[in-house]
C-alpha cells in the first residue's frame, strides 16, 4: 500500500500527463484540417474526460473518507 503523500504525487503526475496528451490532441485537431468547428466535438469530449479525471483524483487522493469502511 502506498503512503498518502506518494499516492498524491503519483496521481498528480499521471493526471497532468494525461491532460497534456488530451489537450495536445485537441489542439492539433482544431488547428489542422478540421478547423475550429470540426474540432469542437472533440473539445467537448476532451473537457468532459478531463473533468472526470480531476474528480477521480479528488475522490481517490484528497477527499476525507471513512477509513473503517475499507
């Protein structure tokens, strides 16, 4: 089992790498042949995926849970 500090550091690194990758793909699609309006659906999907990743980071690492239930 990882310590709480290690879990937070690893989660920050993983979440930031994933978000950088998704934003890079969305930017590439929007500035390429598809243009802004062609890339807009991907931006909407990307923002929803990134918000789910941030919620999972908060839920797993930062929210105070009842430790007796685990």
